[in-house]
C-alpha cells in the first residue's frame, strides 16, 4: 500500500487546542526541562495541598518513580466536586444499554450523590484507606460509581473484566488479598446473560481455599435474574445506597498513594498487578484526553472499551470526568441488534469524539458499507483507534466511510503500564499516515534499540523503549517490586522496555509492529501465551503445550496451540472441542484457542528449550523460512509439524 500522507484537515486545524507549532514548541520544552513543563501542567487538577516537588524518578537500581510527591489531592473530588458549581446539571455519563431502548443520563450532581452514598456504604462495611476492592461488573454506571467511590475514601480498586472466568477472578482476588467485592446479578451483552454473581460465588470459594476470605459482596441488580444469596455476606446495592448518607468528604490522598491495580498479562507467569497512583496518573489521563482528542467543553465523547481494561479506566472514567466531559458508557456489542449499532448510537446521542479498537473496525467493515452510510454521523469530529496495530485498509475505511473524510484519526499507542497514551497524532497538528501512531506525546522520549541494546538512530526498526519517566507511568507490580524491575528495566538497563517492536520512518514517525515477547493480542485483548499453555496442561489429556499467535483477519492475532498428549490419548476433534471449552472455563472466552494441532513432539533445543520461532512460522504457514533448525534435538519433529499444520492457506 502506498505510504500516503493525509494533511491536517482545515477544520481540525482551526479549532485545535494544539497546532503543529505549539506541538513542536511544547514537545521541546517538555524534554528539555521536564520539571518546569510538568510543574505547569500538574496544576490542571485541583490540589488540597499544592506540590513543591515535581519529578523524582529513576530507571536504574531499585527503580523509583514519584511525581508531585508532596501534594495532596483526591481523584473523585477532581472528577466530580470541582465541576459542581459550573456544570452540576450537565450530563456526566450517558449510559446506552445493551437494548437500544434502554438508556439514561446522569448529571454531575447526580454522580456526586451516587458516589457519596456508595462510599458511605463501603465505609459502613469496613472498607478503609488502602484496602483492595475488587470490581467485577458489566458496563453500567454503577461500575463508574464503584471506581469513584473507592477513590473517594482512598480504597484501591482492582477491576476484573466481566468476561473472565471464576478461576481468573479468584486469582486476582487472592493476589491482592481483596476482601470486598462489587458485582451484579448478571451482565447483559448482545442479548446474552453473563452470570456474574454466580461466577463471584465460585471465585470466592476458590479464593477461600487459597487463604483469602471475602467478607462482603455488594450486588447490583441489573437483570433481576435468579441468584444464590448468602445473607451474612451478600448485600443488595440498591437497598444499601437508599439508606446511606448523600455526602461523604473526599479523603486527602498523597500524590503517590495507590489508586488502582489492574492485572495484565506478560510473557511469563501469572498476570501482574499493575499499580497506578493518584496524582501523576490523573494529570496524565486528563491531559492526554484533552489534547489527543482535542476535547472542547460540551463535546459528547464515546470510548467503546470496557472498564475492565485500562482504556476504560483512563478514557471512559478518569480522563473525561476530570475534564468535566460528557462520557458515554455502552453496555452492548458492536453488532447487536445490527451492525449499525455504533453509528446509530452516534446519531442518537450526537457523539463528537469516537474511540474504538481495530478489531471492531475490521468486523464492521466486513459487514458492508450500507450499515454505515444509512446513518448520518454528522456530529462526528474526531476518530480514535487503540489496542493493536491498525492495518491501513481498516484505517482508510474508517477515515473514508465512517468519518466521511472529514475526521482526523488518532491512532493511539499505549499500554496498561503507561497509564495513558504515549505515541499519537494530535488532530489539529499531525499529518496522518494510515497504520502509524506517528509522534510522541509531550514528555515522552521513545528510543529504538537492537537486541544487544545498542541505540538505533534515524530511520530504523528495533525494540521500543522509553528513556525517561512520564507522570502516568505504573509505579510497581503490586506486592512484587522485584518483578517490576525484572520485567521492565532489566532487558535494557536504565530504560523502560515496552515489549513492542517498532519502526521509525524518514519523518520520525513511529510504526508499532507488534509484541516481540510471548504476549499475543487477540481482538485487542492482551494475553500471555504462558497463561493459555498453563490452562491447557491442566487438562488430564495434555502432556505438553506450546501456544503462539498467528495473523487473523478479524482478531488481529489468533491463538494457535501445539499439544502433545498423554500416553494412550487420541487427538480427536472431540478432544479439540473439550480443550477449547477447558481453556474458556479456566481463563474466559477471550482465550478460546482458534487452532489446535496435536503433535507427537515439540521442536526443542538439546537443552530442552522450545523453539517458538519455528512454531510461529508453521502457524503462519510460512514454513519455507524456518531458518536454522540444526540446533534441534530431533529435527524430524519439524516434518511432522509441517505435514499436520492446521492453518494451510
Ligand atoms: C498494543 C491497551 C499498535 C501494543 C491500551 C501494546 C498497540 C499493547 C496500539 C498494550 C496501537 C496498543 N498500535 N499496537 N495504537 N495500542 N497496542 O496493556 O502491543 O491492553 O504493548 O493496553 O497493545 O495492551 P494493553
């Protein structure tokens, strides 16, 4: 595809908060004197006690990251209270239900009431500053209330995506020793019910076996479906908040007090509890929300992510609400009741800024243009993409068909660990190239290094590192600082290593090429191949498993599993189905294997290490380019793998 550049649109430029000159000027300042730059921008949020120290960070030794450390603030205060005077009656949250006839609007005043009541309920049930609260919820406003109520009293929330299994939920409850859970009776997506309370009951049993006893479960009634009830543990949300006081003073939090934990997958071991803290995170989330989307007061803003992922944290709840925006929360799925749903919702609520994932764009592109073109979409001004590389075909369709060639696309690259967007266009400043995340945000210094850690200058392709801290950066792995150092700062000493590969072109634009570690990205959901492997080997029939990603038209990457069976087991289609179900049960439907290949052996080196490079090539059906196989203990394994490959093109 030709490497066409799309000039900055005239309209986007004329209304923009940041034009190209400002971008260049601010970027230079932010790198030359980060202290001064962030001293100024840290003030975009309200502080009970202003900070005097701005930046105190080190990527070497024990790795310590502190921003605004002597300031006192509160996140819920910044997301609610400070807006009450000017926009108390403005809508804070538009909720669009799974069913298109189901919606509601919550003003900032109402948000204050909901959050204060819930905070008081939590306090009355023993939740204190620093306690971990697990949130396992559908996309309903109560999920946002729960997050904000935690921040109001200084509790640390840990949201677990509603699509995760009881086992996965239990693992996250035990890891952070969380004894208070907020959930709903059932979730509703695409007309299907998800048994959240039932899953919670099961997870609590598993956690108990592992030594963590959940004391209270607060249950929102969403569907009024039947649930089991444990009277001394379970509390109905609607009953408890009805009798709670409607005011709750915000706790004065230190800038570096923990705000939330969010579990995410890495190349090895169990998911890590990424820890974000209060002040720097909020400054960064709100600033990126404003400038990356060119947010103006009064705009209707919609991010289609789920609050179970970091995008939902930073760009449905914290960034937009800190800016006093109207944020739309969508309970459903893109193709229910029809593939026009996104565009219908945009027209219905007159959405100005729309932020979604490439996987959804590709799926809707496949459904045909008619579903889009029959809607107006005139309100749209800025489009966004996040979660995985966007292929140029999908980008161009998004630009031409959805945006009618009048809306800039911001392809935003970032990670759970980074808290907010790091590489991105700005709508009124950056000429666009389909498939490129373009240029770094203020204060962000990307660097490409080769596998030996040597810095690559100019036009180059390598491993993407960030050389200095930004306020939204994660501070540690919850309960395991050593793992934090090992994972992110030991591969290339003194640098934050992202795990992504990246190319820089002649214009200094960045093109993310995907993960270079054993993490795969399935429909924008991040997954460790090790997690899927460990789920597979926990099945009685499986002796050994190796999992790799392969290019998938809709999902970005699919999950390809190589399996060696126990003696006497037979690799039938029935067993394939059983294994798929087993993984869904252990992790959740998002981890469903796409291809399963049974194999008498796996390609290993003489020291027993599985050569994944070979497995990846075979999964991609590119076995002509296997490279050097001479170090294999048994090279004949490869012939069998090729003969029985499951992904013949
Ligand atoms: C990938 C999601 C290309 C990348 C916010 C990263 C992207 C991982 C983009 C983080 C993008 C995210 N272009 N790749 N615009 N955005 N990624 O933690 O591989 O769920 O490392 O955070 O998604 O996924 P996570």
